[in-house]
C-alpha cells in the first residue's frame, strides 16, 4: 500500500512545507510520507489530508500494489 500524498500535493499546487503547516507535522514527516519511507501513518494527518482534498474514495488516498516490496 502506498500513500499518494506527493501526487495530491502536486495536483493541488502545494509544496511540502505548506503541507507540513496544514497537517501540523514536520516537513521531514511530510517528506517521509511523500516518499513512502514510513510504514505508519498518523491518524490525525490522514484525517486532515482527507478533509483538505475532499477525498471520498480511499483509492484517491492510497494505491494498493500486489507485491509487498513495491
């Protein structure tokens, strides 16, 4: 499973620094979320992403991949 935060930010014209501000997390954490270097997603940050981008389908937020090593 891969978080699509990087794509959401690009599609909506946001920089990672701006995302850190509206998500209330560090820019390093945003970078790790964007590059999928973390395996844990802060619940509060996911809720803010869903609200900010009006996500109604989890396929907009996550990409499911067949191979766990992807």
